[in-house]
C-alpha cells in the first residue's frame, strides 16, 4: 500500500538525554536504538502495537549496504522480519511481509516511500547511530565496536563514494581506479596475492586500445566487504567482483537470476524462498565453483576467510517486469 500523506513525514527526535541517540519515524515505522539493539515498531492492520529488535551491529551493517547500494535490486532483508524492496523510483519498507508466520498472523506491514525520502531517513539514521571507530563496511576484525552510548561519528566510513572509471582499469582516463595512483594498500588477508601485471604485446598503433589488468591484485586492495564493484559493463551485462569476509549482512531477495563465480577460498550460502522464507538449499562454493540464484530465492553468505567472488548481473531495467509477466524465466537454465 502507499503511505498516506500524513504518514510520509520524516521525523527525527531530539537525542535521548541518557544514551544520546536520536529516534526516527518514517510512516508507521518507528526506529530507536540503545547500547546494544535497534528497535523497530509499527502498528498492525488490526491496531495492535508490535516491535522487532536487532543487534545494532547487524542492523548498521545492513543499513549501510541498503544506503550504499541505492536499495540494490529486488529485496534487501535486514533479517527474516525487516527489509526493503526496490521499485527503482520508490521503495517499500516492510516488516513481516515476506515472513510466512507473521503474514499468516496478520501482523505484517508494508509501506511505500519515494526513494529520496527513505534514503534521506536511512542516511540520517546511519550517521547518528554509527559511533566513532566503527565502520559498518569493514570485517569485524578490522573495525571497532558499535555498542554503547553515543560516541562521536564516523562520517568518512559511511559516506564512501564509488570510484568510477570511464575506461578499463589501467588505461589512460581511468585515473580514479588506478591502484598505483590511489595507493590503496593490500588487505591483510591477501598479502600472498601476486601483484604483477599481465604482459601484453599489442601491434603498433594499438598500444592505447589493447589492455589487461590483474583482477586479483585489484581486488586484493579492497578495504570493504560485501560491496560489488563494476569492472566490466557491456550493455546490461555487469561483472561485479567483490571481497567477502564474515557474514553477508543482508538476505538478498532476487528479482532476477544472479550468477556467482567463486574465485578464491570458500563461501557457504543459505538459500530460502523469497516470499515466505522457507528453506530451499545450502550451497557450499569452493574456488572454481559456479552457481546461480534463481529469481524466486533469497540468500545469505558466510565466508570464514576473506575471499574473492565474481557476481554476474543482468542489469536490464525491464527484466524484472518480463519475469513478472512470465516473458522471462525465473531460473538460470531449464533441462
């Protein structure tokens, strides 16, 4: 349903006198945090008050991805109760709408907001609730604690901007992406990754047109986790490699097929049904493995050691609607 006009006001309260954190209101949803937890409250369809709590570290890591990814495609589930669904001009905020138990009990809620409005609310919440020393984009071993009372902020960590290249990494014109120019250090987990560049012998006159770069060296310098990069874009075919450590902070609900190529180490995936949360599969991927997540599933990954994953996305803006109409398949291949 669409949020009524009177519910569409974003309200941030004055900070709590003891804890120091602001509380937020977005439509029917109320958000507050204490020293350990985020609390989300709403009113059910039959008028009852209901609430849900999450560990604040898990909540902030999920919130960070939702903001940084522009609500991604499909659904971003913070856990099995709270989440968002991207409609690409607006965003649904929901509690229990994709949880069979809560939905059957009639205590779920879903409200739609303009993208700019929910984004502004989430950004302000992230800024106020992230303490100094905590980076929600980093692996747990690489950052401080999110717990306790209000203690400063970490604006640089939560306002990272995606670095964009206009040409292949390493060619003239890609300056923002060049590892030698930006000086990004090799991550502690990838100290053994070779940094040498491929050897090329282009024909005379094609020196500025033929190029290759060491993708493993490029990824070894990533200082964030579970944040896909675009390293190849051909029309709607997106190659999005990323480095993963610990737990994917969200359960990603697909609205199209998504391909995974495990380039190093290992990730285990819990897969469940997008709409109900019913378990579907446990997928264990080792280096060299490939898998595809169908459009009807949601998934969460576990990487015990920092690993490299290549995600292939079909970024066609019409694909989700083609799948909904039955004009495109929900599965990667039919045998």
